[in-house]
């Protein structure tokens, strides 16, 4: 039955907005169940898995916890957070978009501000983050909504919505300035070779593209390596993303209902798009709730993909485990 569901999803994609894009089946199954709704609220963004705590999400202004016993709790009230990620030591690193900073919750519960400005200017809205094998933190800094309070400007006065790196010694560097329109989700491959970046400007005419950059040993990117992986056209673009242990990329994107005038939707396209390491679109898992914002692998075997969508939380089983930091503790 589920094979028919996957075929229907692929046919739906290939007959409209993405008719010009090739769609192929993976050699093995990718999704092994239909997505199941498990929470109706509190899961707006930033899902991240911890083997003892369960799943944390950002929602309703808080960091919320979905426990291993399926309880829904508030983990940190009024956090004003978006992206969440546990580092290899089990410390929670948070994009606090409301306070425009990156923080880390230490193992004793104390809060450390890792960065709140660059070159004397406050960040915009830290959105999502990734950590490489050298424990360097990379994060995006877009500006959605009101832009009157932006301090990040170049010498010509043009706003900068960039990507930044925080080194283990605390040094902050900007690695992307104007190469993309509005950076959102990002992830780094386990071998530190590539950085994938979601470019999602939801204004009229904005970019809705997925890019790949070559990541250098010193933590910078090579601008000339910028490669387009996928373009969502005029519907909602890519948001959060995760990798599995085979190097496949799972990207939250799309819309089921048009959000005019800025975002169209000629057919339901909200869900998780899966790309091969070469950038081929392999398959699509439809999520029937707008907006599909992010995803994270979890559970003991790492084969459950948790998906946040419009404040709701969904779960779909996968054939391959995710490439998660917490499964690599001590490395």
C-alpha cells in the first residue's frame, strides 16, 4: 500500500510545477510508513533529538519537549527560539531569533551567550544551525517580516542576511554575505566537504532555492563552488533539512494552499523532499499541513523522521538512520 502512496506523490510532482525535473526511485525504500500526526501544537520549528530527553521543538515562544513516553512538556519557557541542536557533549545550542543571539545551555543548566553581534552590529534573526566535525557552529541570519530594525549592513548600506561561523574559541566570522537572497536552513556533510543552504525569501519574486557550497578546511566556503540543487519556483521554498547515513538530504519545503500574492501553490507540494548526494530528487513525502518547516531523525534506531508543520508534529519511519550529532558523541 505504501508503495502506491509514494508513486502517487511522485506522479503529483511530475505533472505540474516540477514537470521539468527528473524524478527517479531510489534503489531501496526511503520512507517505510505514512506520516502520522502526533502533536497538534507546540512544534513550529527546530526539532532536535536527545536520547534521554526525547524530541525538543520550538513553538508558542517556548522550547517544548516531546518525551520518550509521549508526554508534551515545556522545556524552557519564553525562549523565543527557532533552530535547536545538541552538540557532541549533549549541550543544547539555540538560535534565539527573538533576542537575536546564539546561546548554549550547559550541562549544569546555565546559559552561555555564544554570539549576539558581528562587527558591532546585532544579528537579524538567527534561524538555523549546524555543527561540523571540528565543533564549529554555523548559523543563518535572515530577516523576515519588519526590516526597520536591521543593523547588518554592508559599506554601501545594503542589508546583509548572512551565514556565520562560531569557532570553539569564540571567534565569529561571516562566511556568506550576498551570495544568496535569504538564508534559512543549513547542514554540513559529516566529512565537512559541503554546506547545503536553503535560500527562502517568501516575498514576491524572492528566491526559493537549495544551494550547495564547497566547505574549506578553514571553515570558509568557495563562492565559485555554489551549485543549484533545486528550485521551488514561486511556491514556498526550502526550510530545514537533515542528512541520513547514506548522505541523502531530507528537505522541508512547499505549500498545499497558496499564500498569495507572494507564494503560489498550483497543487499540494508541502512535505519532505529527498535528494541523493549528487543532487537528484529521489522521492517526496507529502505532509498535509502548511507550512512544513523542518525535520529531525530520532528514536533509538534513528529511523524516525519527525517533521514540524504549522505548529503540528508528524512522524514517518525511514529505511535508513539519520546522521545525527548525538549518535556521534565522544568522536
